[in-house]
């Protein structure tokens, strides 16, 4: 028995219609085509991108069937493809007089208005059409209106359209996918929560509704509630990788790094490895002080994102935390080759060199950090401490004066200047600076002592500190 082959039958039908069309074009006697046949021929030529032949078929069809709104709408569609927007609108007006109940009439008019930069007319047309249609047609119009509002940058109304779709058709996947993004974009998390709770009450096994509910809780920083909702989503669909991904972020926000690692590893199982996920896993291990595992995942991320200097910097910090100074510097060299003007990279390199006892090299990196961020206290503090501890007192004094100038006379650097003056044997000037600093920021005196604990053996310093304490207690 011969089996049916729908595709073969379709090809044979089109072949027969094309033969009829050619007979009609060439004026052969007894040539005739039904209205529906013209529609199929037009669709065929449009799919082949033979727009001139499609137009010829549309015009011949309209001539034979002058009261066919459907053929006029197809003609307008071809005119739009040829960027003849005003002509398309004229044809659509003719079609509307014959039959105003075809949804394509409104969609094509909308496309024409948008192409002519007449968004207000497109909005008015679609809002009017919403009252004429219901069911799937109304849903299509709401999606079209949402796109118009998006182009028009009326973003709150994009959310409104998607909300209306879901109120009428709660399981509409496209709307569920889209509203998650627009909830985050507009910040309308409370509304989204109420909407999705209603959907879940009616359809408790809708994993997208659970996901959107979780995302809205996450937008409000209600991470525990978000995690609970994500758990429902993955119970319904255990391969829902985006739910695992977002849950991982929520666990990280709660500083539950072990739980975050578990769900992020699940993302890796379900989807193609991503640098962002690998980096996040590395971050969690970093926070747990498992630096070897942190490095492992940072490196995996760097293989996928080789031009990101920050990943090499993060690897360097793991080595620094393990006091592996040489390995730390090696990673920083790579990071600095990619982005040499990063103050924090230079700061860490300076600290690593200082730990190795290479003060001159450390000073070079600290100086670069200061040049890059002259108002940043940390850079100046690291540079001056390094010079002081290495015994470069003249250089430290000069840098302290520069730090005071760039940071608005921060008391920290007055303390440092005092310590340097004492180290240089300038006790009188040092005492004056110390008293000045104590007046401005008494709690920071510990920074002065930390720089040189032996200073407490200096009797004049001890006397000043004691006098100041008595003064403050009176």
C-alpha cells in the first residue's frame, strides 16, 4: 500500500498551481484560479523572496477578486517588504472597507506606522483593536502592543501588556519568559509576586511561574523566599538550569557558600560551561578559604575568558592569601600585561614584593598605584609604610607631604609624618605634628604606633599621649 507523503503532496499542489498561474499570465483560454490558490502562490513567492512575482500574483488576484480583503492584505505585506509604507497603508484602508475583522490588517498597519516613525498612531490603532478581538488574536495584539511600547520606550506599559496577557492566559510561555525580564527592568516586583501567586494558585505545576515568583523575591532581596520558590521550580523541572543559576546567586548573597557551590555545579552539569558560573564557584571557594579549589575554578573561567585581567588578579589573591609571593607576582604580571593601569593590581604586586623584602620593586608598584588613583588613601598608605619600614625616610617624608595635598590633609598622614620626623631625629617637629593629629583624629593614633611600635619608648611621645588623655577626660 502506498503511504501518504504530505510534503510530496504539497510540492505537487504548488507545481500544479504554478502551472495554472503561468497559463493565466500568458492569457491561455479557460485559465482560472480560485482566490485561495492566489494566496498560496503569493506565499510561495514570498518564501522564495521573489517579491516582484509575488506582487504580480497579488495584483492579478485582486483584479479577479476585487472584493477579497485577504488578497489586498497580502499585497500590502509585499509593499511593506519593499518599504513602500504609504502605499501599503492605502491598500490596507481598502481592505478594511471590505473586512475589518482580519487581525493581520492591524498588525501590518502597525508595522507601517512604526516604519514611518508614527508610534502614536500605532499605539492608538492597537488599543482600539483590543476591543474587537478575543482569545489568541487579542493575545497577539497585546504582544504587538508590547513591542510598540518597547520601541517607544514606554517601558511600564510593556509590563502592563504582559501582565494583561497572563491575566487572560496564565500559562502563556512567551509572556512568562518576557515578564521576568521586564519585572527586573521596571522594578515592579511586588506586582509580579501578586500576579504569579495567583497563577500558581490556579496552576501549581507551572515551573515558569515559580521561577518568576522567585526572581521577584530576589529583586526585593528576600533571598530565603526566593530560594524556596526556586526549589519548587526545580522540583517540577529538575533540569531548569536558570533556576539553579539564580538560586546560586541568592545563596551567595546570604553567604551560604557551600550551598551555592552545590547548585552552581548543577548548572555546569545541565548547561555548557560558562565563565560566569565558573568564576562564581571560584568566588565561593575563595570565601571558604579553600584557595586551591578557588584557583582551579578561576583558571577554568580564564580559559573561556582569556582577556579578562580580573580573573588573573583573583588567582593572584589566592596565592597571596597562602603567602606564595612569587606565584602571586607571576599572575599579577599576566594581569598587568592585559590592563596595566589598574591600581589594585599594582597595590597587590607591591605588597607581594614587600613581603619578599624587595623594597625598591615594591615602591615602584605602590608609586604606580598612587599615580593611577591619587585621591585613594590605601595607595599612599602602602607606599609610605613601605618606604618607612625600608628606612627611606627622606622619600617617605616627601610622599607624605604629597599625600596630605592629594587627600585633603587626612589625619592618618599627619600621624605618619610625625612618625617619619621622629625617625629622622626631628623630635620637636614630630611632637608638633603628633599633637596636631591627636586634635583631629585621636582614635587613629593606633596607626601611628603600628608604624613604629618602638616609638612608645620615646618619653616625650609617652608624655604627649598621657597629657592628651588627661585633657580629654577632664
